[in-house]
């Protein structure tokens, strides 16, 4: 839906709610107003009762006087004297007017101001009875009261209660007259107020049938109510008649504007006692309705809704912005995927092309063993490159999809370093590279981290350094330990420095991006996926470490990785040499010497270090002469003054054949073995010199060490093992069975997990040494099969070692296998070295069990 | 983000509508005219008495004054038999604070001495009343130079003109006497039997045309004025030209006396007859014109067929018309008022060009102010040259000769007496 439509919809909803609120509130107001108006009308009717009672009361007084005058036949003077004595309030005046003349005139109880002796009064210019006196009294009203008029005696606005009287003249003649009991309007008004504070703004007026005010409230302007209405309201020619008709009817109310333009409610009711009189009350509508409509509430609701709408829009905008970012990212990802597939297609096809082509060449030259050997060698190289490429692709895809999880395990840093050295040696040797691996202050050999990923980081950086270093160049690895941020952690710094071709600053900016390779004619001859650094960076980030690179074209590159890793709970086994073991170590590397000295001393040895071969010979001789000969001498092979073999020869000749001499090899001692044997070298020790490495070698020489023989080429220890291979794929089965057979190992196949479980359930004791378990198999997968085997009732069958052998090579797959009860994991394609290593590990474990067996 | 701005504006408008204070209308203080001098919380009642049945224009001023003094109750009360009762009322127990006064009361000062005795001197500088806004010719000062009363409205005489009718008949509204007779002829030919009408009871009829004309004849003739005021019989000759003008006009047959006699009073009947729409010109005084606006809605004929009308001076000479500027109403302040300070404060508020003009416009009367921002209906009077304006106060013609001249004109107009008889009768009857 378009944004505009959504906004319009929201605005319409808000407007609809506001309209509803206003309409509802308005309706409530009208309802309450109607209710208040009804109450006001009722109050007006109540006022009518009060008014009637007052008027009737006053009229009765007037009537009683008139009745007395009529009954006693008084003259005018006598009558006025009589009422003068009867009047109790100074504000009340009585007039006695003859009605048989042209003008109304007569007597007053109070003299006019300035004429104290004059008690006469004339109403000649006051039209008090517009319809005539007779008509006034013949109306049949209970109360006969005049309109408010100006009292001609004191000019005070007054009303008069009237009663006709008959006066007797001195000559005995009678004259008609009218008695007026006159009350100032101000006196009347004081008593004529609404009894409740609720209507304090209400005003009241008394009207005659023509709408003329008898008494008018303040807001009732004009002389006539109809005039009042017409002056301030829209009128039509018949307005007066309609208004008159309405007021003449039953009690009720109407609305009109007053002189201030305020809307007012006018309630009206007839005064029963006077027939043609009306009580009309007025109250501003705002006074009646002010409490009903809470405009603040409406305002708050409106504001709240608008705020909500605004918030809604802002959130929508925010979402849209995020969606756009996500869409851009998706588009970018799609582009990246296309680029990736394109690159992959190229990178995979290249080694595949080599494999297929070389296979064809080998096939056509079966009779030529040299060509076949050469082709197979190249096929092997291409296959390994393809495997590396696939592994890297899997890793990078895992990393980029965010699904790469770390699977920490306890691992040996020494083994890790050994592995690094072993892996790198072939190429180091091939390129004749000056390789140096130094460790410094490694206090904790066992750490707890994802060993696989740490190995990946270390190997990637080291293999890159070796790959991109020219023959006879130099590659240095430094591994050092420092205290971590917590007592149970160490900061491991891994530095790989080479004197290779180096990198340009431009390439360094994008070197961590996948498939980034430097454009250089020299690089093009070197195989690489362009994924190694990207993976390494992601791994380091994942482990919250840092990776730093310094490089210059033609000068070399230095990568520094810093990782903070927890120390494993597993303690380094107690390694103590016999007390006071005298050890001499000679090396031209002061760092190595310092580290080795620390290590030897911590092992309990009395060690001495020298920086030259000559020095070593001299020290050995001197110790012998002093009667405190060295029990072990460790010599570096490559020393500036004299190589280790010559130094060994001199020591042997000087101190005799007893003292064991170890030669610190340059990682691969195979070329030195013959010369070393002739020089009387007792053994080799490889860099880096870990605590365990030194301990194992020295202990071995002193006759207390574990037996460690290089058994890689000797299969006698594992020959004769019988393995159950759970594998559904025929080719895979064929390959593993053939490879095992090459090492004298027999195997039996189970085509799926269930068959493997069944076979183990009926296996004889010791029939199988272990199981290689594929994971993805029909009927029952490897994980469930392992669980089933572990659940077998026969403890021997249930405890058989199970090694996963699967193409599921991710760390979480390994973790899942281990969690299911497996003892190890070997990824496909199979590296036979790893298989043999696992087999030896299991074999040794069996031997230890047998040794401990009762 | 236009929608956002619109939304915020709408929200702001709604909030302001919901929470805003009501607008204060017609606030004179906005122009700096009136600044209250008393405590604004003063509570009292001010009563204005007079003889008008209705005085909406004054009530409007009450409402405006209440914006400054909300606790002051102002009320207008009509007194019966005003001329007589006002003197009593001023010394009574419920004495008014402000009262009406009329030119006749000023002229007959002896009779109304009580008014003068009770009246505050409104020229007292301490009161701060701006008498300078009043046309000097209208301001009355006693022998001591005191100003007991302030003019509120001015009265004048003229004719209501149905402008739409003139337009329809393609007749120019007359500005000279000959144009008047010519227009009447044209209208008669167009079928209007009585192009001009007027109230013919109570000696009025041609008074709006002849009275200003007569005043103009004598205004610069001191001897004539003295003789007229002295009611010397020979002064009757000063009336002759006026009476002959009456005869001349009546003899042309432009006024249907029978039709005029149907108008029973010079107020409602005159207005409502004019609103019938078939009377081109209706002789009237400003006091009658003041009732026109309110009665528009009461006339079925006017409601059905409204038309544009205005009030014009009646052209009586070839030089044009005269504007006879006569005081219609004075206000005086009772110096014995219980709330004298507030009564004077109200007068200070009222006697300004703005308020007097506002009130005159509301009442549809002529303002007494120098700045004659006349109601639109009086626009023609504003166009007259100042030399054509006659202030009756300055003229000094007393009631007796005035009444006689008026009566003579009416009688001559109605053919009851001849010009000679009327002239000869001056000074010989009461």
C-alpha cells in the first residue's frame, strides 16, 4: 500500500475518533443541558409559587384596607388617614385616586419632597391603566397589581396593589376611587431572588400579556420583552406574534441572545393568580452548560491521538528506513552471491581441470610409470588445493551467514605449535626458508578454546607467510603469553613476520574481503583462494581478538593476532626432573635461552646457558673438571661460531660418551640424522621448546620418560586391528577399507546405522577395536546409531570407541558427534595421517586399559 | 515532510482551539482611548434614567464599560412623566446617577432648575472628560462656563429616500429645490401619485424642509431674531418667504395629504409605510430614522423586497439644502449620586469620539462629535458644506416663535390659512 494511503487512513481514523468524541460530548452536553434546562424550568415554576404567595399576601393587605374603607363609608381624607396609620413600613406608600374624573388624582399617605403639607397626588401623565380602570379590575384576577411605574410623589420605580373603593363625600355623595398599596420595586426585588446559589446568574422578570415589564431583571433591557428579543436576535415580521403565542402557552423555555450576544435560556410560566402575567427567567447558556463539555479532555484526546499518529508515522518511517537498508543489504548480498558463484565457478574449475586432465594423461600413459607418478603427484596437489578451497568456502559461508559457532575444548598449545611446525615444514624445506618459531613465557600449555579455529588462524597466517616469501627468505613466528584481564585467562599473542613480497596499502584496505588477492605477477603463480585472510579475520573477531598487519611492498609482512583465551581446568601434569639435574643449553638466540632457562629451572634442573658453541664446549669441560658434570647438554644446530654437530663432537671427545647431548633441530632433522649419529648426538629436540617438550626429552634421556618413538612409518602397533565401518556409500567404503588394509587393518562394513547397532549387539568380546561411523545414513543416522550403541546392555560393546567419519566438517557437527558419545571426528575426504593418529591413540588407550586390568 | 508540518499545524490549531481564551471583542483600550482611573474591582450600581422606551445603544456601552469594570452594574430605567419626575427623582431616595436632559429643559432653565442644581460640572478638568470631541456649536455652557450636560445625540430633519426606486425610475436624487420639483414631476409621471409623503398630524408635514430654510433666513439677522423671540407682530413678515415656499410646493401637488393623514404617528407608521417600497421620499426627523433598522425585519414588505435607502436633507434653495443641527439628547451626572466617581468615570468612558460615534451609529442618530463618522444612512449630510450647517443652540430661536412658525407652516401647507393670515397672526395668539 502506498505511504500516502496509509497516512490518509490514519488521519481519517483520528478524525473519526475526534468526531465521535466531539459528537458524543456534544450529545452529552445537549442531554445534560436539557436536564439542566428542565431543572431551571422547574425552578421558574417554583418561583411562580413564591411570587404568587407574595403577591397574594400583599393583595390581601390592600383588600382588607379597601374592605374596611368600603364598610365604614369613609371620605377620601378619612380613608387616607386610616391607611396612613395602617402602613407599617416607611417604604410603602398608599395612594387613593378618584376614578370618576378625566385624570387620576387623589391623596397620598406621604407628602412630596419639598412640599411637606401637600398630600395630593396626580397620575395625569402616567398611563397606569392603559385599558382603563374598569377593564383593569374586570379582568377577574386574584391579584390586581400595576406595572412598575414611576411613583409621581417620590419618582421611585414602584408597583401598586390595587382595589376599588367607594368614598363618601361630605355631602353624602359617593365617588369611585382606587386604593393603591405602593411598594418600591427595589424592595420587591430584594425578596424576589432565586433561592439557590446554583442559579446565581439567573435573573427574573414579570411581564404582562403585552410583554411589557412589570418588573425586569438587569439583563432584561428594553421596555418590553418582545422588543428585547427583537433587538438582539434574528427576527421575522411575525416574530412578535410567535413569541407571544409561545409565552401564552404552557410553561417552557426558549433560547435567545442577550444584549452581550450571550446565548441564554429563557424559562417562562404563567402567574396563576393574575392570569395574564408571566414570570420569565433568564440564565446564560454557558452557566447552565459550562460543566458538561470538557474541552480540555477533548483537546488532550486530540493531542494524544495526533501524538500517537505522529509516533506511528515516525515508527513507520523508521521501519521503512530499516527495510530499505535490509533491501539494499539483500541486493548487495544477491550481488555478492552472484560474484561468489562466478568466482567459485572459476576457482573450482581450475583444479578440477587439472585433476581431470592429468587423470586422462595418466590413463593414456599407464605403461609409463614416470608419467603416471608425475600426473598422480600433480593430481594430489590439485586435489589438496580443491579440498582447501571447499573447506574455506564452507567456512566463509558459515561466517557470513552468522552460523559459525565456536566449540571450545581443552587443547594443548604445545600440540598446536607442533602441528603448525609439522604442517609448515614441507614448504619451508622446499623453499629453503629460514624458519624460526619462538615461544615466550608460555606458562599455561592447556587452554580452553575452539582449537580447530585457533589452528585455522595460526595456519592461515603462517601458510600465507611461507607461500608469499621468496625462496631463502625468512619467516619468524613468535608465540607469547601474557596475563589476561582475569586471573583465569591469558592473552596469547601470535606474530608471524616474513620477508616476503609484502602488500600494497590499497590491497591492505580490502585484504579481509573474501576472494581478495593482490594483483601481482608474482602472486598469480601462487595458488590461493583469497578466502584465508577473510576467514582469519572473522575467526579473530568471533573470538573477540584483534588482528593487526604491517606490511610494505618488497619488505615483508607482519601479522599480529592477540586472543584472550580461558585457561583450561586441566592442569599440566606434574613435570619435575630429578632434583639438581645439571643441564647446559647453548643457543645464539637470547630469547630462546632466557625462556629455556626459566622452563628448566621450573622443572627443577640446575641449568646453565651459553650463547656460543665454543662456550658450551668450555662449560662442559669445566663442569667435568669441577666434578659437577652436566647430565644433559642441549645444543642448537645452527650456531654462528660452530654448528651443533661439531660442538657435540668436541664435547664428546672432552667429557666422554656418557653425557646425553640433544640437538635443537631446525624443525626437520631428517637431513642431520646421519651426521648427528656419528657425532654422538643422543637425540633431537624441536623448536619451540615447550615445557613438556623439554621435560619429555630430558626425562627420556635420563631414563624416566615415556616412550616416544617415531612410529609413523611403523604400523606394527596398529596392524591387526579390526574396525567396523558404518558407511552407506560404496565408494567411500571401498576407499577406507583399502586404505586400512594397506596398514594391516581389517574392516567390516555396516550399510547403515541400524546394521551397525545390530552388528555390535551380537559382536564377540574384542571383535572390533573401534567403529568409524558415517553420520548421514539411511534407516538410522550415525548420531542415533552411536546413542543406540552406547545404550547397549553389554558394557564392552557399549564402550567401544566410535570415531565419526563424515563430510559434516563444521565445529558444531563435531560437537554434536561428541555429545552423542563419539570419541573423535575425522572429516572427509580422509587424511590417512589423521586416521592413523586416531588409531594409535585408541591403541595406546587399549594398552593402558589392559595394563591396568586386573 | 509536508504532511508532518500540516499535521503539527493541525495539532497546534486543535490544542489552541481547545485551550485558548475567548477573544476580547471591541476593546477600546486596544486603541489606547480609555484607561480606567478607578479600582477595577469596584462594585456598585449605576442607574441611568430617561424617557426612551428602549436604549440598546446605551446597553451596548454598558457592556463595553463592564470589560473594564466587571463588577459595576449599569442599568437604564425609563421614568414615567420624565420631564416632571426627573426633578423629584434626583433628590429622592433612589436618585439616579445619570439622567437625560433636553434642549427644552435648557431653554426653560427656571422650570428645571432642579436639574441644573443636581448636575455635576462635566467641564471640571479633574474629571478628565474630553469635551473637545463635541462640536462646539452643540455644547451648552452656563453663565459660569460650566457644562452641566453633555450632548449625546444630535437631531436633524430631512427625507428618507428610496434609492433603489430612484435608480429604477432613472431619477437623480435632488440636491436643489428645482431638482426636487423636477424629480417629483418625473416620479409622478412614472405613476407615483405622491412622490413625497410625511406625517401630517401634530404640525409636522413640511417641517423638515421649511424649518431649516426658515432658520437660514434669520440666522444672521439679529434684529429679526430678537423681534421673533419677542413675538412682535411685525416679525411675522420674517416667515413669509418660508410660508410662500410651502404654498409653492404644495400647489405643485407632489404631496397627497390624504395619504399622509393615514400616518397616525411620526414613528412606526411612518417607517413601515416607507418600507412598503412605493414612497420615493418620506419627510422625517433623525429620531424617526433611528427606528428604521430595527423595523426592517418587522416589515413584511421590506423583508420580501428589501431596498437601499438613505436620509437626505430636503433641498429648499437652488444653492442646496441646510443641515439644521439640533441637540436631541443630553446626559447629566447627578452630583448627589452615591457612586459619583463611577458615574463620572462612565461619562469619561462614554464622551469620546469612538464611543459617541459608536452609540450614534447603533441608535442611528447623528453623532455630536466633530468627527462626523456618520452612519451610512446619513452620508448625504456629511457631504454638505459647513456653511450650510445651522446650530440651533447658536441660533437662539426660542420655543414660542418656533412653535408658531411650525404651526403656521403646517396650516398653510394644509390650506387651512393663507400666507397673509399666518403672517398677520404672528404675535397675536398664544
